[in-house]
C-alpha cells in the first residue's frame, strides 16, 4: 500500500474515532454501506476528494485545508 493511501486511511479513521461514531453510524450519515467505511479506513479502497471532504465536514465541520493538513502529517 502506498504512503498516500496509508495517510488517508489513518486520517479518516482518526477523525471518525474522535467523533465517537461507529462505522455504521457514519456510513448511515454519508449514505454509504459500513463496508465502504471499513475499506476506506483499512486503505483497501481510496475515497475520492468529495467523499473525504464530506467525511470531515460531517464529523467535525473541518475545512478542506484542515483535511489536507491531516493527510500530509
């Protein structure tokens, strides 16, 4: 798995965990299946940019620039 995919997966998992939502509850809010959330967090599937933005806005109201900072670190 490449470095970018790992950083994205960890940032997504961290944001969800910090919010206290289960994968199922987040999936319901995003209108996707729990399996998609699991795959994004494991890095076996990489979400497109609009999905990443939606994820962070739903969980924390974070801006796109915050998302990029989390992925880069």
